[in-house]
């Protein structure tokens, strides 16, 4: 699994100093690195996709309003979206292979996926 780097220009101006310090500590707890790029006003967040998602969950639980900009940058990053989609697809395939009689509603409930994703996973595994 490769490291993902998310650029965060003008982070202190968008969040504020105390929130950035708090986010930096929380990032370290989730094996991510939130750091300033040299002496510029730009910052970057680096970590593995699963760690970045756990960090985002921790930020959301702490204070979603204060960290809204940072959460938006994490959740809308292309590599994170790809990871989430691949993760849901593998989870769907595993659930269907373990229990071929599982309903679409149960799949959607257990994986938080859409009806279209559940149907396509079911069709893909049934056609094999």
C-alpha cells in the first residue's frame, strides 16, 4: 500500500492555529503526518488510505465544523475515493461468496453501498 499525500494550501488561514495543532496531534495518533511544507504557508497530509480515513473519522467525532475544510480535502481526494470503492467492492464480493443467498438489502446495510453497487457485485459473481 502506498502513501497518499494531500496538499493543503493555506491551512492555518482556513482552520486557525489551535485547530491545526490539534489536528497535527490527532494525525500522529493515526500514523499520519500533517506538516508544513518548508517555510511556506502550505501544508500537506501524508498517510496510508485506511489511516487517513480513520483520521477523518476522528476529526468528525471531535468537531466536524472546526475541521470541515480538512475533512473535505481528505474525503474528496481521488486516491481516497478509489480506495473506498475498491474496499466496498472487495467487501461485497466476500459477503456474497460467504453467503450466496444474502439479499441486496442486507448487502447494502452491511457495506453502506448503493443498490447499483450491490447489484453489479451480485451480477459479477453470478456470471463467474
